C-alpha cells in the first residue's frame, strides 16, 4: 500500500465510500458511479481506495484500475489546489501553446499529469477550451488567460503562490 495514504485520517471518508458501495453494489454498472463518488470523496483514486472498491463490488482490482486509468476524469494522484490547463487544440497550438506548456512545466518543475510537491498546482494538457479567438489559452481553475506569451506565464503563476 502507498506511503501517503493515511487510513486513520481517512476513516470517515472510507466509511462514506463503503456506505455508497453497499447502496449500489447490486446495481448493474455500479463501478462507474462508485468511482465517481470515490473521486468526489477523496479527490483522487489511490490504490488503497481502488482496493476498497474492488472488494466492495467483488470486481477484480485490475478492472477497477483499468477503468480508473482509461477515463481522464479520474486521477490516481492528488490534485493541486489550483489545476492549470494549457490548451493544445489546433488554434492554440498554432499560436504557441506548446511553449506556454513548456514554460509552466519549467517554472513549476512538474510534467503534465503531475502535482507540485507542495500540493499547490496540478498540470493538464487539454484540448479545445472554446476560446480559440484568445489563443493561446491557459486556464487556472475557472480563470481563463488568453493571448499568452511564455514571458507572461511567471507573473500569472505568482498570483496563485
């Protein structure tokens, strides 16, 4: 089991998940709603939580893991306080979003899909955010930043530190 999962600290959350599993275990297709509920409760799906789901639904852990890793909605690592999404859709990419993404990775010392050690930032590469006229675009939680240059990134991130 993982080193960072605190069973004692998560006792209430585990109980809440177990109750949800109990209510849904006999329903067809219960795995998806249970995974969604677990993600809502814990914020991510560590192996320990996947194991609880596996045992509660009498479903192989490999199947739980397979579904959890297939869908981008689910995360196996804790999300940061601020989720940064850099659009790599066509309009943004053509206007330089890869350089924006590279700058964020350099400044925060994380790669796409990772969270900073202090738990402050998570980084995602996204597809079209629907703000093509503002390309290239980055979103931090619900705040949209458009017409970005790599030089602007550091100042934007400073607001969140």
